[in-house]
C-alpha cells in the first residue's frame, strides 16, 4: 500500500506552487499557512470533511477565488482565470438525455472556451479532438449525444475536454461521485496513465481514497481549519486524523484498503461513508 513517487525533476518550476496560503470567509477560517508544491507527473489526493475547503482550493488554483493571504503559481506564473496550463474536471452532473450536444462537441469546448455548439472551425481542430477522445477510450461514441452516455462514459469525455488543450496541471473535483466501482477504477487508471505518459501533475479531490490509493504520491488532508501534507502512511493514520479532528479517529488497514472510523457524523459526505467510515465514536 505504499505510494509510488513519479514526479519528474526537470529543473523547471513546479506545476503548482502554493505558499503560505490562507482562505477566510468572514469569521470562518478554512485553512491558514498552507504550502504545497506539486511537481510534474505527481498525483496528489485532496481529502477532508464537508466544508473543509477542498473545492475552494481548486477555485483558488483556477483563479476564481482570491486568497486571504499567500500566493499560488502555476508553472512559475501567478494563477489566473482561463489558464491554458490547467485542465479542470468539475463535479459530475448528469446531462439531460435530450441535450443534443455530442461527445466531440463537449470536448471541443475545451478548445473554444466552453461555448455551446460545434465551435469555430480551424485546421487540425477535428484531429485534435479525435486524438484526445481516442486516448481516453471514448472515440467509439464521439458522435453520440452526451446525455445518452453512462456516467463512466461521460467522465471519460469530461477528462478528454480537460486534456484537449494539453495542460501541465489536471484538477479533478470529485470525479468519482455516483460512479460504480468498475467505472471508478477505469477513471483513476486513465488519469494515472496520463500523468505517466505526459508528466501532467494531478490534484484529485475525492471523498473516496481507496479507488485512488494505488496511484497517490501524496495526500493533502483538510479538516477543522488545519491541514496535513505527506504520504498516505504519514497522513492516513489514527494519530494524525485524531489530531486534525480533535476526536478519537481509528484508521484500519485491511488488505489493500483503508477504513476510517470515528469522524463525526456531521462532517460526513451526504450519501457516502467518508473514506468507507465504519462507525463513529
């Protein structure tokens, strides 16, 4: 169950560099003093309870949310809206079955700035879209309406949309929600192949650690206005999580899975057992 460091040391700036970052909304401090450098090819899982600031962190990286303090750099440049260096897979929402948008049209939005429709024609555009659809295993339904695709198929297309501009950093916000275990495994393996093949850094927000466990290099865990960064072994243990939550939390390792017991009920994700929680103390 060890993590597998695959970061590429090229001598270039980190794909993502967060330094002494704090985020506050009114009197509520989500986190303070957060520093994190994600190297090319590295896979970082972001975990934590509801309201801990996971999605807010992604918004900061995307340039959609200003920090209270600190800095964020993408490839050595300040984070800003619309960066071509970032690919983003948002939280999954089922697309209406009557939507006429085809899979290739959705991917094309990653080139055209997320406008509805087929996008502006230009030389090589179609080949670019088909190439990325083929890489994620979705070329077979390129011309199907996205509303008729399964949840796993839709996620393949969304990942293709995020990768079509060939970003250096891939942000994934709960991409495994509502997927069956087989589809979860398919999507995580797809992301892993991309970071190995292209050196793309991955920041992967999830409530479910077990599907990504074979691929994770490091974990960023947010809870109660605090955070911990380190390997799976360093962060996902009883002592660390008990300290973060200020309540006894037990981490159990069973075969190749991690079970967590004791996280307060109010902090669990609706409809899910956070990290396969098996009880509360």
